[in-house]
């Protein structure tokens, strides 16, 4: 059975790139347009991994992670941030919120696959 990944980003082109990259490696991908949409989709279905941007309308990535971590089914599910934010302060806030890892955009598709394989196989 394919591993399921929720990709959350307000940029349609980034979502398409992430989705294409992961699907071509055999993962099942669901897309969400912002943190609020991502949270709704995460409540409807349990995913093996969440990939999220930080800066989005309606709900940012860190707020969404805090909400996910409050849900029992997402207490241990890996959450990777995929964002243009690269400051140490932001990364520390991400870790404090419950992020598993941090990838900076623009991303290398091969690197994304390597990190995902490392985290969920």
C-alpha cells in the first residue's frame, strides 16, 4: 500500500512540483491550499507524512502543526516544513511547534525524495 502524504502550500506551482515529485516515487499525495485546508484534510484522513509551507493565508504552518500535534492520531506523524524561511529562529520555533524537519525552497526534487524516504520509508 502506498504511503500517504499531505502537501500544504498556498503556491499552486509548488504543490504541483511536490506532488509530481512524490507521486513519481510511488507516494499517494493529497494537496491543501493553506493551513486551514490542511487541517481539515488531516481530520478527514490520516496521513503518513505532512509537508507544509510556513507563510500561508488563513493559517500558517507553525499554527497548523500545533493544531495537528494536539490531535492523538498526529502526535507522532512526521511533519516536514518546506519553506523559504531559513533563519535559525524560525527553525527553532518549528521544532518547538513539533516539526520533524526543515527543507528550504527552492527544493531539489532528489533531496526531497531522500528526506521523505528517510522519514517514512
